[in-house]
C-alpha cells in the first residue's frame, strides 16, 4: 500500500460542485489501494476577500491577526472536503496546521517550517481514514500562535508532509496538465515535460513559471520528495519533478523550458560616481526594503565623467517602495537621478544540459536577433540564461526561441483558467 | 482596576463599519481604566451561510467536520476586531476557544464546558492587552478535536470566562436595551427591568424570552457571575441579572415580566387506555426523539370509555419527527389517533415574588377572560405561571396581562432589528 499526498489549490475547491468533484477523485485514489493525505487551499478567492476585509478595518493589519484571519480559509475548505468524502462512504478527518504538527518559526505571513510532527495524521491513516490537512498554515511552539507560510504555502505544506510521512509521491493538482517547455498561452506548440529535475524546476520557478513555488521545490529537493504536477481536470499523467542522485546518469535534455516573467520592473540609478563601494552602498539601501532584487547590470564608466549607471530588476509590487527609499538617500549616495521602467519582460532559458553544451548563448541571441527582439540585460547561471526585453516583444521572442531550440511539439496544449494558492 | 468581560453578537460585528464601532466601544472601556476581555460571535449571517455550504456538499454533515467548519466564523470576526483595536493604538490579541482554554466534552454541536483554563488570556491582560476570544467554540482534551457549544454558545463562553477570570461583570451586548417586562414589539409600554434575579431570568428564557440563553444564565447562577444585558447601539444602563445569596433579603417585584413563545406546537394523543403506565410508555417513546417537551396535560378519563387524552407542547421544529415516531408505535400503545396543532402560543408570567403572594393565578385568568382569550393548557412552577392560548389572541393577551399587573411604563421602548448568536 502506497502513501500518496495530494494537494488541491483554491480553484479546484472554489464551490460545492468543485469540492464534490475533488472528493470523488480522492476516493478513487483510496479505492485504488493507496493511503491518502490531502492538502487543501482556501476556496477560490476567499483569501483575497479576507485580506480586503482586513484592510477595511485596519490600514496595516497586525501580522499575528492577519494569520489568524487567513487561516479561517483552509478551515472552511478542509471541513467541507472531509464532509463530502464522508458522504461518499469513506472515513475522512480534517486537521489544522497545528493539529498536523506543522511547527514554524514566528515570522507571521512568511513563516518557515522548522519541524513537522504528523502524529495525528499518521494515526488517522493507520485507522484507515483519509486525512485532510489545511495548507499554508502552521503554528509557533514558543508563542502558541498561528502562522502562515506565505505565497505558495500550500505546495510547501504538501511537500513537507510528504517528506515527514515518507510518501511515495506528492501530487500537486493544478489547472494545467503539468510543466511545459513554455507557457502554452503564449506558445501553443509548447510540449508537456514528462520529467524535469528539481534544479531545472527551481530555475524555471525563479524565472517566472507559476506552476510550482520555489520554496516547495527547494524543500522537495532537500528531502528527496518526488513531486508530480498534474491537472485536476483530467487523469493524464503530468510532469514528474525528480531529484537525480549525485553521480546518477540521467539523460538530460539540453533545454527543459523557457519561462517568461512580466511582473518585473527595472530601476536604473543614473550618474553614480564610479568609486569603489558605491554599488555596495546602493544595494545595502535597497536591502532595507526587503525587495527581491533579481538581475543587476552596471555599465562601463564613461571616461570623461567618472560616472556610471546601475540597473536592476525587481518585482513591480516593490517598485514604488524601492524608488522612494533610494530617493531619500540621493544626497548621500551622490547619484544624478532614477529611472523606473515597468514595460520590460524577462525571458529565461533553463536546462541542466547547458552544463555540457556550448553555443547555447549564441543560438539564443541569434534567434532573438532574427525575430527583431532587442536585448537590454543579460544574466546567466550554470543552467540558465536570462535576458530582459521590451514587454511587447516578449511573446514573439519566446516563440522564436522555442522553435530555434526545437522544443515545438505536435499537439496544441489545452489551458484552463484560474490558479490556486 | 476592574476586569470586564464583554460579549458582542453577530449583528454587532456584521461588517467592517460595525466592527470599527465595536472596537471603539471596547477601547473606551479600556480607557476608563478597566481590563477588558471580549467574546465575539461570527459576523452577521456567516454561520447560516456555512451551514448551507455544508448541506450542499453532504446531506448529513459529520459533527466533527461541521464544528471545524463553523469555528472559522469566529476566527474571522475576532481577528478583524483585534486588528481594528490595534489600528486605534491599543494592544489586542485574538484567541481561539482552545487557545483560551475552553475544554469541553466531545459532543459535537452541543458540547458542554468541563473546565476553563484561561492562562493565555490572563497573560494577555496582565501584559496590558485587550483579549479577544472566539465565542461558541471549545476543544476536547481526549480527542484534541474542536467542538462548538450550540445555540447561545457565545453567551456561555462569555459567562464561563467571566467566572474563570473572576470578572466584576459580564456584559452581554445585544440589539435591545435590556430585559423588558414584555416584548416591546408586542407591548409598546413594556418597561426595561433594572435588575432581575437569575432564577427569574431562567424562567423567562425558558418561556421564550430571546434576550439570553438558558445555559448562559444557568452557568452564571452556578458560578455567581453578574450579567449586564445592554445595547451595543447606545450607552444606556441595561438590565443586571443578579444572584441573591441564600437568606439575602432583596425586594422582589411580584412580577418580573411576561414572555411569549410562538415557536411551539401541541400534540394530542387521543383515546389513550386509562391504565397505569400508559403515560410513561408514551413519553418514553417521545424521549427517543430527544425533543424538548414542555407542558403536559392529561384530561380526566371519561367514565364510560375508559379512555383519556394526553396533550403536550414541544418546539415546532421537532413536531413532524415526534408525530412519526408516535405513529410507528400506535398499535403497541393502543391510542386512537394523534392531533397536531401549531397555531398555539405560550404566555408565561414570571416573578420571584409569586412565592409569597397569592391570588396571582386568579388575577391572570381574570385578565385573560376580560380580554376574551381562551386558555387551553395551564402549568405552573414556583415562580411562573404558563398558559397556552390560540396564537392569534396572544398579543391581546399579553397586553391585557401587562396592564392588569401594572407593568406598563411611561415610555415607549425602541427596538432594533437583528439578533446575535
């Protein structure tokens, strides 16, 4: 008998009908002879609605209270899901994050898991029940307070439970068929990947692929959990995210996929004195905002002025805050001005095979040139090349690159609307 | 510094505006130099909406899961209320039933409190914070599961906390100004009572007065908690529910008030063989339905037939179930037929002074006779006389009785819509 952890996002349990559909799917997995532990997000847009309510009563809601509020969301979906399963004649019990032993640090809104002690979950499945666990939430042992894990928290809950229970696989149900070579909404010929390494998945997620959250993939890699990303709308096999052992020979595709991120902006600090320590000074200031800085480019200093420009990309949501923080320090740093540009896009090519192949960059730049796409910034890692382009050219860019690297499949992918937490 | 427990029902926290209004009121109590513990119900109709969702996914939701589901309601309101108070510059922390140490038995949906251990609440108020506690919910120590206290549960939570913390008073905020001599919607000249004994309050609540739930009053009487029923819409003094000590001389009004209950029906078992044990047999059958039987009347047996009729009242909601259960046993019991009548009303006159006064019954029956109201059933306790009348005559009846016992006040009471859990 295998133990399977399944995670369903908010769009999969958006209403009573969806909940009954998911319940049926869980029961089928149980009937097939598996032990099943289910992690579930809040229904549909419930989390957003609760956040709206919070900002109505308090402009800056307390982190502790916001976590208390938001965890009501999974409490509702998990109880309803357990009821629906029981109505089908199977035993099911729902558990909050703290009942499931999800101990975290005390950082409200973005808590990290410090220990998972799923005694009650183990007891429930040993008693033949299906355990339904609230995603996204935990508790801090020191304070006794409820915490939440932040964006993608339910994925992380599922992977952490799979690790603690020694599950055979952690199935992440979503509204697409798996991980694709590119976003099928942009590239209709994108192919579903049968398998991808967790290293590649990390780079894809970091580069804007929305299908899995970085923290969940990191946790899976560290604990050797196999993730199976698949659709809750059909029974197709999805994509396996695997962790090849050190020294294990796996046939690695040169390119796993292409990710596009339209949620970033570029800030350019213009006219920075080209003296040692200035970059450090600027990014120390930026760090105080806790914004997530991605690519950084410094131009060659113009010999006649002794000034240089420094550009970096960051999530649009952090843009205004970082601009204001830098402006406050204009005198001290001594730069001339700031430029803000949110009409950019980031395209990233990811593949573990890059390590052993050459000419990838040349092929990428040629494809972009032939598609008439201008490259504004470049950054590379061992298994990734990222470029920044104008936002309005990125769709042409990704299609051209997809074809150039022979990623096009024969079929056209089907895409469903919506996405979970 | 006094410790005050305040309880706000669902209509007091129905939306963001109401929550901010309640927060202001709590802060004022704090500013006046009191320690404050607040018990709050779920927002507006949230509980009903959650119950509807539950019945959509499962025709008979599991009790454990229904409790898990419903407790999400207070989680939302208490977190929002704490945020709103913090936004006003006062420290506030919300606590679930289990965090507040509300240990109950394992009866899901109608759990009884077995112990209250409010260590965290005590710590919070000692640290200068306002503690916000979820009403209606507790947990069972044996199973570790969440429970709910059933109807009026939030009142009971408030009283139990007041007892455990040794609070000076337990303020129950509602949408009326206090406890009245009669329902002001029926008797516009009804007077607000300044004080009422818990014994009288129990009889009034049992007789249909909706302002406080029986279990909360019972708990308050047993633990010596003073309840102050008052409006959340103004700052008027409400009604004190007090517990006179044994031997304490209190000036007791002859009549505290008149309660009317339109939610009952009458079942008559016709043609019951008048032999010993038949009444016991019938009510043993009725007891299996767990319906809450109130008044019971057995007619004198007709000498020629050896048959008698037995009538009893019960909540309308239980009517169909009890009728069916009795019909199933018709042969065995040997009665002739059943009659069901839901066009009745129950009028109860309550007053601790009845113990030492005579002539109350005569005065009541005379008033009803003069108002042209026919009496169908009568039952009495030490401090209460109840009669059953036709539903369509009960408003005339209560006005006539109110006047006959000189309860009419000079002012006309103001009534607000809605009521809490």
